[in-house]
């Protein structure tokens, strides 16, 4: 088990180094990307369309959702090619193949930490009150990590068989973003639509993460258990699918 963790850590570190090795700005892109996106959406929805998120400034409200969403979406997109992109490594040495998507998702946690730094700076600039319930954030984030890993295992395995998974997931994540309360307040949509959005685990998770930071309480506690159940199902199902497809890796690649 110790070797498994050490291998995962080393592969995650290598992923980060490879991603930014020949980049002019390196890890600063993890700061620039959310800043530019927040500025654009803040202008469009906060200035032009006057989306109401008071007492939280829209740019802070949106950055909160974007920070957690990007960790999920970037983790999935990194996991897609984690196995198919390491065929040379797979041919040289045997190790549990599930380490590859796990490491690729955990590598995006570094980007997430930089984005969290940007988010905290905006909270300080706008002097937005933060509640002590933010201490629950790591527990909610852990649910998000396991949910992300479950989907990551699925798409990593399927991408070995069907190489158009990258394009498909890019499209699905774009649609998924707008069906999750990232750029809008959940209370602004009709009640029937709220239920649909909260059945989606990412919708619930992002709403929970915002709630514990800004409101100090959970607005939709009943859906927390739905998200936990979905997370367990997706994680175990993704792991089972990965293990089922794993014997085919050598033949296909």
C-alpha cells in the first residue's frame, strides 16, 4: 500500500512538471485562467445582465463555483488520456494501472490550490464574510474527489477502446457546467428545476461548498446524502469498469 501511494505521488509530480515544463509562465497559468474567466463572466453576468447574488459580489460568487468546478472538469480531462498516453511506461514495468488516472486527477489538485489562493484574495479584496463552517470544506471536497475519480476511471478505461472520449467528455463537461449552479444562484431557478439540478452530484457539491463558506449552513441537507450515494456508486462502478477493461490494455495499445 505504501508503494502504491508513493508511485501515485511520483506520477502526479511528474504530471505537473510535464504540464508546465516548457511553459513560459508555468504554474502561473493556474492563476491566470480563473482570473480571466472570472473577469469575463463577472462583466457579462454581473454588469450587463445584472445577475443578483447579493450580499456576495458576483465575481466572488462565480469564482467560488468556478474554482471547485475547474478541479472537477480538469481532473476528468486529465484522466481521459492518462492510460492511452502512457503506453511506453505500461510496456516497461508492471504496476496497478489504476494509479495512472488517480495520479492525473491528484495532479490537478496543485492547480486547484493556486486557484483557491486567487479565490481567497478576492474574498479579502471584497471583504466578504466567511463562516466558521468553512472547516467542513475538506470533507465536502473529499466527496468531490471520489466522485471525480470514479468518472476518471470510467473515461480512462473507455478511452483505450474508443479514442474519441476526449472530444465527447469536452462536450459533456461544457453542457454539464450550465446544468450545475456555477454561474447562477440555485434559488433563482424554478423549484422543479432545482430538484433536477440537485440530483446531479456536482450541483449539490458546489452548492454545499458555497453554503459552508458564505452562509454558514446547508440549504439543501437532504440532497447531501443523494450526492454521497451517487459518489459511492460512481466510484465503485468506475473502478469495476476499469478493472474489467484493464486486461485489454496490452492488446489495444
